[in-house]
C-alpha cells in the first residue's frame, strides 16, 4: 500500500509521506492541533514539508487515539511516533557544524560525558589554581565567588560558550528554515511572530484540541503542559536572574553573591524550583508514556536534556543553600561545570526542539493568515 | 473492571436491568441514558476493544435540526427542512410519524450528546456544503466514541469486549436472556430488558447475496467486519416484525483497491463530476454531472453494482487532478488514453473512441465546479449535463471503482418508544432497538449525510430510557 513513489531522504520521511496521504484523505483530526490544517494546505509532501509538519507536532498523542486506522488496523497509522522520529532526525540533519552531528546518535551518553567532563574540569581547575584553604574556606563577602574564579574569566568563558551555542543553534535554525522553504522575511513579520509567541507561550497545541494530552492512555490530562510550563518559565526566570545579575555587576558595580531577598536570587530561586518540578514531571510523564508513541531510540536525548535542566537547578539551589559554608568552592565548581555542559550541548540535544517548533509555529501563523486571505478572496 | 474489559476470566455477572447488544453510537447512547435513569447496564460488544463501535468509529458528523446558527453550524436547519430533505432522498419511503419524531428529538441531541462529553467542530476542510446542516465530531467518530465510553464507564455501565451474542432467549415477545461467546465459553446472561444495537448485516456477504445474487461477491465493505446481522436474524426468528428491502443500503463507489473490510472514509472518490465513468466495456452508463456531488454520491454504489463484474473507471485529465479531496491511492496515469487503457486492462481502441465521442459532444461553456454550470454535452447518450469538459490534457488519469457498502437498511420494526413490534402486530414486552438495526424505519432507501448517527443517537437515547423504565416495572 505505498501511496506515493516519490523519493525521500529517509524511510521515516517516506513513512511520514504515506501517513500524511492517509490523513489528508480523512481530515477528521483537523481540529486537534496545527499539524493537520497545515497538511490540508498541501497535496503532496516533500521532505521539507514533512520536516516542517514534524516540528509543528507537539506530540500530544490525541490523533493516535482518535484514529480509526491506528494499529492494529492494517493502515497502521501512528502519526505521533513517526513525526517524533522525523523530528529527531531533523535535529541531527541540521546540526552545525556538521562534524558534531554524530553527537545526536548516542545523545544521552554524549551529554553525560560532556557534563562529567565539565564538572571534573572545574573541580580540577579550582584545585590547581587555589590552595586548600581558599577552595575549602568560607567566603562571606560580596565577590565571594570570584575568590575562586575571577569574574572576568567567568564572564569570558560562559559568555563564550553561550555565544557559541547561540551561533550553532542559529545555524541549525537557518538550515531548517531553508529546508522547509520559507522566505527569511516571515521570521520577522510581526503578526506571525506574535501569534507564534502566543501559541508557544501557552502550548496551545499540547492539548488534544481542548481536553489535554493522551500520554499514558486514551484518558486525557493536562500534566505535560503544566510541567512544561514549569520548565520553560523556570528556565526563563533563571535566565532573567542571570541578566539582572549581569546588569548589577556592570551598571551598579554590585557583586554576587546577592542577599537572598535581592532580585537575582528571588528570580533564580523561583526559576530553580520550576526547573526541579518541571523536568521531574516531564521525565515521569515520558517514562509512563505509552511505548507505541515513543521514539525509543531517542529516549536518551530526551532524558539527558531533562536531567541536565534538573541538575542545573539542583546544583544552583544547593550552592545557594550552602554558599556560606566550606563546601561553597566545590559546589560552585559542580554548578559551573553543569551549566557549562548545558550550554555547550544545547545545539546538540533536545533543547533545539523549542526553536524549531517555534519557527514552525511562525510559519504556520503565516500560512494560516495567507490561507484565510485566499479563502476570503 | 480491567479484567472484565480484557478477558474472559471474570465475565459479566447478572442480573442486569438492561442488556445492550452492540458497542457503537446507538448502543452507548442507550447504555448512558438507561444508566442515568438508574438502571444497571451491561454492554456486550463482539469486537475487541480497539475495534469497538463498528461503523461509528468511521463517522465524522451527524445531522440535527436547529432553529438558529450556532458556533459550529452556519445557519438554521428547521425540522420541516430536515423532513423535506428526508422525503426527497427516500422518495417518500419513510415512516412519517417516526421520522418527524426523530427529527424533533434531534434538536435536543446537540445538547445531550455534548453533555455526554462529545465535542464538535465546524465542518471539515473540503466539506463546506454540510456546514449548515451537520455537526462534525472533533477528532472524528472514534474520538466521539471514546468520550461516550468514558462517560458510560464513569456512570457504572459495565462493558464486555470480545463478547459476541450468539443466541437470544425470547419467549412470546419477552426477552429473557442472551448467550454470549467469550473465548471458548458460552455464557448465559439474563436481563429485564433488551436494547438491540448491533448494526446492520453489511459485513455478511452471504446474506447480501440473498438479495443481490452473486454480484455481492464483488462488493467492498467500507466499515466494520463485525456487523454481520446475527442479532437481527435472531430477532426475526423470534417473531419480530421487519421493515424494508434487504437490497436497500447506503452504497457508494469507492476505490477498487480498497481492502475488503474497514477501509473507511479514505477510499472514497469525489471526482466523478469532473470526468466520465465507463464500465469494463468502455461504455458510459450514467450522467456524471446530473447534480452536485453531495446529492449524488450515494447513487453510484448501486450504479456500479449494475455493471459487468461490478467495476467501473473514472477517467479525467490533468486539469481536474487537484479539484477534489485527495484519496488514499494515487490515480493510475497514462500519457495517452490508449496507454491509460492498457494499464487499466481495457480495450485501448474502444476507450479512445468513447473519450473522443464524449469530447466531440462537449459544448462550449463556463466551467464552475461550485454551481450547476452550463458545461454539457449534446447528442450523447447518456448525456453529461454539467461540468462537461473535454478530456484532452495529458497526462490522463483513472480511478477504478467498486461498490462500497456502508450499511444495510433492513430493520426491526419499532414504535416511537423504540420498542420492537412483533410480526403479529403486538408490541414486544421488553425489547428495544436503535441504530442501523432499525434504520429502515426511517430510511426506506436513499441517504442524507449524517443521518446514520442521528438515527443511532436519538433512538439510542429513547431506547435506553424506555428499557430502564420497562425494567423497573
Ligand atoms: C466509512 C463510513 C463513514 C461513515 N460516516 C458517517 C457520518 O459521517 N455520519 C453518519 O451519520 N453516519 C456515517 N456512517 C454510518 C454510521 O457509521 C452508522 O450509521 C452508525 O455508526 C451506526 O451506529 P450503530 O451503533 O447502529 O452501529 P455500529 O456503530 O456499527 O455498532 C454496531 C456494533 O455492534 C456490534 N455487534 C454486531 N453483532 C454483534 C453481536 N452478535 N454481539 C455483540 N455485538 C455485536 C459490532 O461489533 C459493532 O460494534 C459511516 C459509515 C461508514 C462505514
């Protein structure tokens, strides 16, 4: 039952094409999310179209349980899993530089190794640079952290790796955007951008068309959206904390650590709590997810990113709790090591899903507006 | 509960107030309504859990009367208009009292079914012509069913899958018990009232042959393989009155490459109006442009069934390729009509002659697929009265089609309370019917899109209520 004999880059894309041909002949799921209306605007599916649709899919699972043709039916329609595989394939295909693409192959292992190296590196460096009494001393004043690592060195190292991550992710995004064949101008058109910010910010399409995710069974719930909000907004709060602290440092000349009632600590703590609850909840949901929906081969990638976020928060909060003790030096090294690894692996892990999906949502908003104009004309 | 759903270890244990046979829309509406009226209800579904709700799994919408536009319906659809539509499609072969009763009750169905958890959306892409009359299920029929099952189970309705009813104990219009096959075991289950909602007999090729003859061998069954009409046959044997003609059914022309059973909606083809349709002798046999497609699609199953070997070919050219909803299988194509004929196994000379004859008869006109346009043939028999354009732009395309049977109409006779009537004219004491199994009361022939679900929901709700009340007596 090969509906299409077009040539595709991978078997997964060929399967995605077959499924979209089935779905486009049915269309019962068009009210569930963005994928199916986007599909309906097309009659045939090139690789770029399929990569776009795959990244538009939030994996809520509703279309699997609503489908009269899902397995064991002979049509064997499993859209969530097929698109999940295609999605993860696309992360690898668009990785920059190309030489690092294999990091996606055994991503869990790669990320763990890089994280371990990061932590070990900081501990060794701290130990090499400092006497025992500095490393295991108690530092109470402003600038206490910089007793262990000069601020400028820290800023340079982390600014550098962050910049690198942003460039690498940006290059990936560029490749994705070219592949799906959308003009660059769409990414800066205010209306689609605003729509996408809204849709992404609310995770509008992670709700099975209104009832919630069908993750563990055909019984919907809204847990994944809740935990994802904790994670995303937790991450943003932590990011905000870092930005405020940077401003404090350079504009006000105030050095970390800050008092616990001060803005960077408040933001960081709130964000940190989100980054504990969120990733833990998402991880639990991932492990309980019906196996038939899961891209088993990429489980490591999903888990690695969640664990890294969780560890970033855990080590940060631990540092906060014990920053006035003799353990501070070691805790700082561990935290910095984890954060460094998080940044460095961002372009080579699950982090990129957010950007590609956001870009896909921008394009979707643009397409829908255009489609609406056509229909009205 | 879980064990009950899955296997035969801990089967259902009576006594029940209401036994519902079937697991589709009609059955679940009956079970929910009986349960809401306080009855202890058991649902027996022959299919495994995944295939529960036979044909309902494949549906997308239902037709209900409403006096004003709603969020999802673009305008009012009055009871009178609904009835007029029904009269027209059935050619008057409907029980007017029952039909008007159903249409009246359909109004409240839009509320009631939503209260049971079913969600609606505006009409699907490519089906705009139904936006005023039909409410579409968000996520389709299986999603709708999932909600009904969740609601029913929440109310305490027991559901047993893999549980085919193989015998009924009926004594002089009084139901006593059903025999169920569960694994290797036969189990007798007693109940105070029965709701039969086990569908038609469309998947029973032997029974279809009784009416149609050998040609039924070539029919494709669009929906569930589980609707074999066994319950209908047992009821007939127990003296229940029937209504309707066993050859009447909803039949459309679907892609001949579709599986024998359960291919569902995606094998349908909406391109007849854009081309010509020939049989395997390369002869046209009906006006392809008689009326807009939503009003004509349901006659093509019977038309193709009347052709030699029950097969036909829709032939069109490149200009029409993207004018209709995509379908599962790609069209067969050829650079010339002769090449296309070769791929279809048709006589190339004959097909070329038929196409040329058609092309020569096409009159100039302004093509418009949204209206009954003026593109027609002259001097051709049968004529093509609208959308006739020359088939001349390569590549040329074809879809092979066969009759696709949706569901049969032969029915148990019922009254306003959905109570079965016995052949001697007396009402059955405690037996009710809903859905396909009684569709023939309303549908003597013909079809109006979305009415299958209306019949199931409305009479299901009534049957459940009446069965519960009956069980209390
Ligand atoms: C492809 C397709 C699309 C359709 N689209 C629409 C649409 O959009 N709108 C519309 O109104 N109608 C549509 N129909 C028609 C519609 O499906 C039916 O009219 C409606 O679902 C009938 O509901 P029901 O509950 O009577 O039967 P079903 O939903 O078929 O349920 C009957 C059940 O009885 C069970 N059963 C049978 N025999 C036994 C037994 N001996 N013991 C126990 N259980 C048994 C079967 O397993 C089955 O689950 C469509 C049909 C098809 C095939």
